[in-house]
């Protein structure tokens, strides 16, 4: 697949969310990453299906919904109906991952599995044939602005080998501390979808940052 940049809406200004969405899409972002946090699985609370629905109403871009929540199986259909195109769930948040991946696909969305920094890619061996993508967390989930965990690069390379042998069409997404300073390394580790929050919205020129990031990942 083509490499894609996914600005993380979590880092945007929610008081002008429509402006932020239009800024990113007009700047050349390929999709939008939406972090849903419940204050239980992770120590933060963000938003729910209504935010997804409202953003869906103002853009046709891919909405990549990352569920950092407990019992995600209760909410898959609701987020799909709200307009999610991709839904990813944490390996650590469910005991019936195969069933959950099927549930996401049956709802009409691409299905992804997320792994936390301390979780080995080896736990994915049995589920790889059934997924569309894996999201590697390169920071501990819950808050933006954290420092990139360097071992995420070797984890991505190892995962790429596993995908190549078991499900070549599946792709790798990375989220956490991704910015201009490490984007090339992340790309070279096998990542194809790049989530960036503070490095875009916190920059002096978000539009220029998107353009520069796109240039790097496609070089």
C-alpha cells in the first residue's frame, strides 16, 4: 500500500475541530487518526462515537479509530455506524481477539490490532492471518507528547517479517512520538501508516509540517 500520514486529532484544538480537520485534509493528510480513551483501560478520557460522527459529516477522508478502551466489543457497531473506516483494538484489552476482529470486519471496517510497548509481536502469530493491520504503540498509551521508545523500530522490523510470511497484505501503523526527527527511521523499519499528533499540531506551521512529513515518507 502507499505510505500514509495520519494526523492525530487528539493533539488538535477541540474548540475549533472543524477548522483543524479542514486544515489537515487540505494540507495533504491522507487520513485522520481518532484516539478514543475511556479513563479505564488508559488514564485519560477523550471522546466517543459522537465526535466520530461529527467529523465524518465534514470530511470524506479515512477515519482511523483507535479504541483504547475496556470491553471494546460492546462499542464496535456504534463506532462503525458513526463513520469509522478503520477500527483498531488493543491485544491487551480482550480475551477473545479473533472474535473481535471478525466483529470489526462484519461491521464493514478494516480491522487492526494494537500492541503496547511492553507487548511482544510474538503474541500476534495466531491472529496475523485475519487482520488488516497492526498498530505499534511507540509510547505508552493515554497521553500525547511522550518521548518515542526506540525499541519500537526493531519491533516493527520483526513484525514486518512475520507479516511477509503470513499475511503480506497487512500493514504496520505506528503511533507515539513520531516526528520529523525520527520519521525516516520509522519509515525504514517497515511502517506504512504514520500517526503524528503534537509534532504536527504543536508546530509553528502545521501545514508545512504535513508537507515535509509527506515528502519524507514517500521519498
